[in-house]
């Protein structure tokens, strides 16, 4: 057991586009984000308590019943929105107001407070550090500090691995993550040789990345209503 709760929590996710004011075509990015969130709402319907939607010009949020697909959802948004970069705050806690399935606006409670605190932490951390900080953070309500620290440490290492990917490594790694199949099939889809796939996976520390993500997934899948 990774977490302990007195109540059955929700999982709130707040996403925030980095350096959005520097984006040349913000309307295009917003429309693309809206399409990506619609895809998430359809594919992960059974996980969603309140659908993902854009809440401010640079920000979106959604609410989940279960933590099992948190990393899948975040990864899919990252892949489809790249090269636009997004920071993600994940909050685990109760929701104390009415929940509207069709939109997260108006819902409130510790789950959203924690997600907001995670986003603000990431923003402040980016201002303080010269190196590349984490782009995902989790905050959990209740007495779960040790587990939260462990997960956030792993998330920082994941961010460091991703930041070192070349364009080709990213293309190959994201392809194998999306399709969840063999190196041979990745090579066929990308029209390259299988040894090139193998080399990119090794140099991009794909297997360390994959194990780290799976460790977080194992912890978060305990959280369900």
C-alpha cells in the first residue's frame, strides 16, 4: 500500500502551457489543445469524473475517479501537443462541491487545491533554477508525505531523461509508447532499420524511463473511488 486516506479521493489534473505568450499562433494552439482534450474525454471516459476542458487561455483541467491512467493521459497530451510544452499539476484529495460531468468549472475542494499548489510549485521552481526542472508534480491530501516525495523525485528524473532526448529519439520512444508493440513494428512505421530503433531506445534511456513511469502508475492505480 502506497497511500492512506480517511475519505475516497478524486484526482484533479491542471495543465498549464509554458511560455504561452511567446507562441506565435495562440489560436491554433488552443484549437489543437481542445481537440486533444476531446480525444482524452472520449478514450478515457470510464476514468473521468469531470471532462477535461480549457478553463483559461493557457490552462485546462479535468477530474478523474481513478489514478490508473494519470500517466497515460499526461503522456498523450504531451505527445500530441509537442513542441508546445506543458506543466502538469496533479492533486489527490476530496471534492467538496457538486461535480458536473460535462465540465470541471465550479468544482472545489482539496483535490483541486493540491493540483493548484503543484502547478504553482513548478512555476516557482522554474524561476529559481538554471537547469531544466520537472514538468509534472503531484500533491496528495493527508498524511502521505513519504510517498509523495518518492513520486515527485521519480518525476524529476523522468523530466531529466526526456529533456535529453534528440528529435529522433523522441519520435521513436513516443511511437513505441503509443503503439505498445515491437521494435520491428516501430521501424516499419518510421521507415528506418530496427538496429536504429534499438540504438535510439538505449541512448534515450527508454527502459529506465519506462520502469520509472510504471513505478508511478503502480502507486497511482491504488487511488480509485
